[in-house]
C-alpha cells in the first residue's frame, strides 16, 4: 500500500509496554512480508495470537493442470461455471503458472471459519454481488466492480449478501501486488498522471475487538495443503494497529481511462503489477479522435506474454461470440487481433462501454481440467475469412 494508516489504540513507541485496563500486557504482532524488508503492520491483541488449541491433519489443496500443448488461442465460457460452496471451497481454478493463478468463485454460502493464504496475495474482482471482508485490521465493504486486495498472511473471512448471486475473479499472486511504479513518486504517492488516486482507495473501517474465548478454526494455505488450526481466542481481538499492510478495495469504475488521437497500447490500462504479470482495467471511454483513426485494436503478437481477458460487461467491438464472464487466452508466439469485419465496423464509433479485466503474464499459462470443460474448441478458427 502507498500510505500509512493507524486504527484504534496503540502505544507511543512500537515494541514497548502497552497495558490493558487490568494491568496485563496487550500482545503485539508484526504482520509483514518479504522478511523485514517489505511492508508491514503492527497489531495489538487482547490475547496471544499463538494460542493454538489443536491442529488437524492437512488436506490437499492444489491445482491439477492439463498436460497438453498450450500454443493455441482459447475461449473459456466462464458463465457456465456452476455456483457452489463458500469463498474457499467454491473456487474453480482456470489457469496458472509459477507466478500467478486465476479462479472463478460463485459461492452459495458463507464461511463458518477463517482463512489465511500464507502462499499468495489475493486480488479479487467482484463481478457480481456485495458484502464485507472481515479481518483483524477492520472491515472492507465491497460491491460489484470492486477490486479487493488481501495481502498474504492476513486472516480474513468473506461475508456475502445471500439475497443476490455472487461471482468473483480471484487472482492469486506469489509475489506482493502493487500499484505500478510509474504511477508513484519516490515516496509512494500516486502522481497526477495516475488513472486513480488515494481518494479512490477504501481502507478498513475500524471494528470493536472480539473478546469471547472459544474454538476458532483458521484454515491456512501453504505448500499445496490446507492446514486447520483451532485457536482459543477469536482472531479479530485487535484493539489497534498501524502500518502499511492491510486489505483495501478500489473500484474499476474509479479508473480514469487514458485516450489519444490514435489507438493506445494496452499498458495505458494497467492498474496493478506483480512479479512477472500485470493487471489492466478496460473501462468505458472515448475512442481515438484522429480523423482517420481506427478504434479497433491492431493485430499484434505477444512475444513475451500470455494475454488473458475476463469480459465483465458490455459489447466488445473487436470480438464475436464472446459472452459475459468469458475468458480469452492469447498465448505468446501467436498473433491475434480483431475478428473479421470488426475493424471496418469500428470506424466512426465514438465510444465504448465495455468493462474487462486483463491479466498479462510473462511466463506461459497452463489451464486446468475445469477450464477445459467449459472451453469453446472452435475459437482458434474464429478469424477465418472463408466459411
């Protein structure tokens, strides 16, 4: 995160005595990443966060990729993925590599446990639904169009509104997720040319600490397994915290598009970055205003990256046969571009109302059997000019 936050009660100096009303010490916890060189926050608990009552045998929780040649354009009909489970058990992984993996989640129930991803940051695009992300550092409310970022190691719980359907695109990153460096100055502040600013970031709302002892299950993802730890005290018993590491939300609708006289390249849509991948937001915008401009994107070859587009809303003028919640995967090594007839059809158009999330990876992606089950096998032939 680019700025410092403080919530609740904390001592004047870190790592010093901080006592409860009965004279006992609060329990300090440093929550951080990248050793002690990355961002961190310091939380103060009513009870020791280490008080484990029991541990159960871990269960496998890993992705099984399809072992087959990957050099092919793909269309995955994400709208055919079925609703099931909760925030974690309902995840259906579509693709991934050594840096990042993508899943769709359409939960039908809420969690009765807590979750900590000790392996990856999670960036979640809320395609449908609304609710609250609960954490020891406060509550983040979310609604349709939001990105919710949960840094790894933060215990949390998703509460979704049960009176409407939910669909989430889950991006798990094995490296920290940041705002692009070119949008920030040397102090981390977002610059004037950034397509969003700190005012758009919704930080955790302060909540009262949970004090009741009990038997609280926290499922921790690590080493391809889910480890169930049962704690004596509620994990959200924090009276105060400060630092740079916390969950937050920012809406795709607050991304201000960058336009020009001629067609702008995909990097102008970038919103986040991780190691070996970027996340871009395509939002409603004015088309190019050169008198001879062609609004449709030009044909291009992805030399160094696989390009994934998740189509959220709108009519995508360069694509035919794409549905809401579809994925397209255009791998490095193959040229791709507008479908036949869409270039001419785009000329003279003034604006687009499309909404999409793009993930460009700099290592090849593999798909899962779940993705293969919803794949449009004819997509590779959709550029044919003869029938």
